[in-house]
């Protein structure tokens, strides 16, 4: 799935806690990456290649039709997998999966609230259901229409992206449209927030980053700009410190603290004060 780069989100988080007036704009272009995306066809459609887990330096394929993974941001050690034939539960000890319940829908999205028995699922028909983990019953959320992606913030608030690339907030009672976003977009994606954040969810649309919240409005984060195809195919930033991103069939891991102390001229740290060509080259040198 198309998501924005991890180092851009680093700057986003830092800018929300530091003096953003001191940060110049970072422009990320396709010159940073040597190849085009490898997980999409010529029309931008996702090419499914299965779902893997990477553990102890080894990649293990779990499912041919796995589409999405969700784990509650709490002390539980359980991961739920959305697949073409229902929900699966990941067993970390055995590094394997088994079918969860009797749900057989073709699921493209899944979200797990913290300290709760329910699971949100998004089906291929663009419908959202609440699955009760106790009795395996599902209930359609009729207020949500034409959803293409669902995501939870760290306060269990549900956001969804519809087929018109608009974002909405659902609070169990009603749906609120997020204001301040472009009326039309070619490419848009909600991003899972790291566990260190509470009051916003990042949203990437046509090369720009927004912060959206439960108050119903979006704030443009104009310190980072994406040009051309300067976007990796996937990213993960669970704690805001250790990041993973995928590009050209490879997954890279880097530690913000390590880069702060040992290299990249502070690109991922406190400030970006000048042209970033040298910093980008240094960063890529550290990662490759």
C-alpha cells in the first residue's frame, strides 16, 4: 500500500514538539530512490504477493491472501490478520496463523481497539463491521459508506477514507467529515500513528501531509513536501524511534537516536536548516 516515508513522519512528530518555525521545508523527490514501485501494476492497482512476518532475521510467509494486520496498542501480544477469506490470528511462538472465528468475508482492512473485545473489519464491498470477539457476531456500521480504508488512533477513535478520497471520523453515534482537506485527490492514504501520539492521525494526500483529529479538521503540515514518486511502498513506526520502510523489495530499519548521535547530520533530528541533498545521500548511505 502506498504510504509516506518514515523520515518524513519523524520530522512531523518533532515539529509538533519543537519550534516549527526553525524547520525549513524538506522536499522528497524520486531521485532519492533508484527504482519505481514494485508492488503496483501500470494502473496503480495493488499486486498481492502474500503476507510475511520477519522475525529473528528470517522472513516467513504466513498467508497468500493476507491484506492487513492489526494489533491493539496495549500490553497484549495478539495480532489479527485480514485476509481474502476472513480473519486469522497470529501465533508468535509458532510463527504461524490459524483461522479466527467463522467470518468468511473478503476483508481488506482491520483495526483492533485497545482494552476491548471488538474488532473493526472493512470488507471488499467497502462496508465496515464490528466483530464481537466473544461470540464472533458481526454488526454492520450503517453510517459508514464506501469506505476504502479504516484506521484507529491511540484513543480508539475510528477514521475512514472513502472512495472520493475524503476522510471521516466515527464516534459510535455519528459520522463527521474532516474539513480542510482537498476536494479531489489522485492518491490518498491514512497512516497509522505511532504509539507516542494521542490526538492526531497522519494523512498523506498527493504529496502533502496533514494531521487530522477528532475535532473534525485537518492541519496541513507544510514542512515536508513529496515530489514525483518520492514515496516508499510501506512503512512502520510503532514507537516513533525505530522505523521501518520498504522500497525496491527491501525493508530498511533505522533508529532515530542512533542517527541523531552518529550521522546523517541531524536530518532526522531537531532541525533541517538548508538544502538536504548531502543529508539525503548520507542517510541512504547509512541505510543501504
